[in-house]
């Protein structure tokens, strides 16, 4: 819509547009799409955002945010809002969308319109913060609150039920599936088999001594039929002490089928308690009663004999008296047995209470053991294997590295692709328990350090949730690196052949290195010396032609030609000198190393380069107070430091002041030296290696292209490393690691 000339005269378009944006009650955003790659129509984000005051207030963002749209509102991806913006921009037609947004700190209904405007996307939206909520919205929020409270209450009840089952004085167990796998065993039930592991095992495997007894058949019948089975004073023979001897004990128990939400049977609940003492007491009582019955029968016989023969009356009376005395003794025994039974019941009650107290104490001791255990223990959660719990023993393996709440592959990326990754993923996928002995794991103890071989004895065990699904991995590990290395050193000391083989291998490596250097030398001699030789050849040819010219003409031409020949000869000599320096590296490597102070060498180099430092106006920052001495050739160390610092001064960016920061500190078993500048920087690619012989990236400054090659060879020969991070127009950072 265009403003009329009269309206334009009163309200200039720019001022009117600015006023509308500033005072609009609706949020307005102007954004530009970000595509996956140039020329693609796959929009992956929105950038260069501009927000009016209403949009700033609703989204709590500045007028021109520095980051992209998805950085601030990542919840727009799963909610479909970003897809709406993408479709609107691609179609070129105006779009309208209403939605409830509950993410990124927002919780409101929004109404949005969007339309493509040129290369940008215009978004106009309003929320319901200051509007009266609809009954449907209020009902939805109340329903969400009730659902959340119900879930919390259900979880609390589940935890309370689990606590009750584990603390119950009776024996309780839960079986899962037709194979009757133990999924829950309370301490009272566990006492049936002592220290034997039965959790997560089928009962036929966990208690094989029950073969031939009716237990397995009863469980199968309950699982098939769904009927509850009640057993009273059933004799069950188990190897309670795991000694190979079966005990005879009596139990009252109930087998109750468990059903899932669809009504299908998926397990069995076992509730039992031992009644051996009562059964034995009753058997003894029945035996006493039988004795009384026998006595009465004998008394009846005696009465019959008394009626038949008076002469036997005296003997019968004596026998009756004896039987009566025995009866009295039996009654006394019965009373004593009853009293003993009551005492045993009281003692059993006290034992149950003591067992509960002991269970609580053992739980506290288990938690204390977990945190104070000398072993490395951690819990990895979910398929991403995120560190859910890490005890101090595990954290000490990687001092200074943050592990908690990070995936093991994010926290320890050097383990990706190692056998550790295959084993952990196999345990999570299959549920099997994996144990390893003296297994190497390439890991760095400190952040940024190169990986080193660490050896562990470990157990990886799957963790299961309440439904029996794998939801994590438990890791128990002991580092045995020192033991393995010590044994390896002993083995090397005990066999001279191994030492000889090692020396032969070292010699072969050195010979291979020398061969590579010779190859480089031959290549350079045949390649880099061709140009100056060809120049000399051509100049000589021209000189000969000129010498055949008249004298006046020759005098004017011969001088420049001679000068050019001299330049070619100088370049030839310089190249020969550089190659000579390269051939010296191998001989210098064979010289014994001494403990050299990095700080002293750096001070000497800065004094030598003082004119170049003053000429460049460099801001030089040196932090080496905590840097220890290193076992290195002093001449070679000076060459490394000199090359890195002089390169930072030579390849400075004339568009900005030069800043050079030199930092040195110990890192684990190495010493790190870093030289960082904000100079011209390098455009590094795989086909342009930086450390090659005669490799140059900037030709406007005098140089040979041999310095960084020599630095790399010096460090390789001494067992050190060098790496570079650089970006054209930003600067370069060289990081060197010396072995201690």
C-alpha cells in the first residue's frame, strides 16, 4: 500500500514506519534465512534478526540479537513453528499460525502471521500474557497440573511400596516371565541362599537343588492358570549355606499371579515365612500325645486284666501309677515346649528387628563404600551413556576434566573408535556382563593432552529399570597401568633378545628417517636447484651472444647480465646452506640431551630479536614462571623458540598492532609451550602441508621455507609434537609438547 501525497506530506513514510514499529502492540521481527550450503533452498536457521520493542518485551531479547533465531528459540523446531516460517518463505505467500508455546522460558498462546519480503521474512505475532485465558486453555493447564501431581504421587507410592517390600519381615520375591526370572528379592528372601547371586536369574538356574521338588511345577501352574496357590507347612530343601548340603525347613507361602495393564499374566509374586520351629514343636507335642494315648490304652488293658484276674490287680495298679507319672512328665514336657516355642517366637521377632537395623546400616555402608572405594566406579545413563554418577576414584583418573552430565564420548572423545566403545555399546544392547583384565584404553588424563595407554581391570554391567529394560551401564574399574608397565619393564630386563630387538627396531626407525631425509634432499636438489642452474645457463648463453656484439653495445649489456648471474649464484649457495642444515638435524639428534630451562632460552632469543621486536612494535606477553626445565638439546630448543617467535614478528598484519603471547606450563607428563599471534594467519588445507621442506605461504617477506620443517624434524627426533591452529586474517597459534 502506498501513502497518498497528502498523507506523505503530513507523515513522511520513514517517520511513520518507525513510529508504527516503535508503538505497535504486536511483536515484529525481520529475519533473513540461513541455507545449508550456497545455492541450496534448504533453510536451516534465521539470522540478522531485528525486533521492535513489543517483540523485545515478549521474547526478552535485544533489538538486534547477536545470535541466530534457533540459538534463542530451539523449541521452535519440535513445536513446528520454525517449519511454518520455512514454508512461508519458500512459498512466498502470507501464512497464519496459532499455537501454544511452552519452551525456552515461554508459556503462552501465540498468534503469528509471516510473509516473505524481498530476501527477508517479516514475522508479526501477539501473545496472551495480558489477555484473559479461555476456558479451554485454563482446563488444559489444570489438567497438566493434575497429571504432573498424579505422576509425582504415583512415583512416591512406588518408592514407598518398594521400601515396604525390602523392609518387610517376611520373604518376598517377584518373578518375571514364564522362566520365572528373579526381578526383586528382599533381604529376608536372599537369606534362603546366603551370598549366592540369584537376582536376574531364572529360578531353575538360581536354585538348581529344587529339581525333584514340587516348586517348579507349582510356579508353572500358577503362571498358566492365573490361580493363587497357598502352601501350609511345606517342606523345602535348599542349600542355605552353599556348602553342598540340603537343609530341611518348613514354609507357609503364597504364589500370586501378576498381570500387566492389558490383563495378561507376566509374573508371580511370592510371599513366604518360615514355620520350621512351629512344625517341629507341634511334632514333638503330637509325639507326647501319642505317648499319652498309648498309656491310656495300656490302662484299659490293665482294667480288663483286673476284671479277669484279681491276682494281677496289684501289678496293674503299679503299672497304672507308672503310666500316670509318665503322663505327668509328658505334660510338664509339653508346657516346657510351649514356653520354649514362645521364647523362640520372641527371639525371632527380635532377630527380625535386628535384621532391619542391620539392613539400614549396610545401606549406609554401601553408599559410603561407593564414594570412598579405591576403585573407579561410575553409572552411565541412557543410550548416549551419559555420566550420571561418578565417584572420586573415577574422577581422579581424569583430573580437571568435567565428566558429570556429559556423554562419555563427549567427555572422553579419544575413546571413540576404541575397544571400549564397542564393549560399552554391546553391554547396553545385549545386557550381558563384560569383564576385562589389563585392557588398554587410549585416553588423556588432562584436557588437551595427547592420549596415553592406560590399562584397566574392569566389569561392565547393564542396569535395568522397573520394567526390566536396560537404561544404563555400571562401570567398576581398577587402573593397573603401573603394574602392566612394571611387568613389561621386568620382561624386557629378563630377556636380552627383546632388548636387542628393540635396539634393532630403533636403528631401523632411524635408518628409515635418514632415508626419508635423503629422499627429501635428492628431491630438493633435483627440483629446487634446477631454476638457479637454468638461469645461470641462460645468462651465460646471452653473455656469449653479447660478447660477439660491438664493444659499445657490449659494455651497456654485460654489466646487468653479470649482476643477474651473481644473484642466481647467491640463491644457489643459500639453497645448499639450507640443505646442509637439514642434514645436520639427524646428527644433532644423536647427541645426549640435558635439562634446559625454557625461560632462559626464551630470554636469550628475545634479546637477539630485540631490534625486530622494536621495529614491529609488537606487544609481547610472556608467561613462563611455572614452566619446568626439559630434557633437550639447548641448541635445538633455541632453534625451535627462535623460529616460532621470529615468524610471528615477520608475518604480522600491517592493518593492526601486533600482539604475541608466549605461554609455557606442565601438562601431565609433558611440558606445553604455546606461541600465539594475531598476524596474517594461514589458509591451511590438506593439500598444502605447513611443515614441508621449502613450504611458504607468504612470499612478500624474505624467507627460506626451511624453518618450520627443521622445527618439526627436531621435535620428531626428540619425541615431541607440534600442532598449529590458524585462520587467514585472524592469526596463528603454534603448540609444542616436550617430553619430561
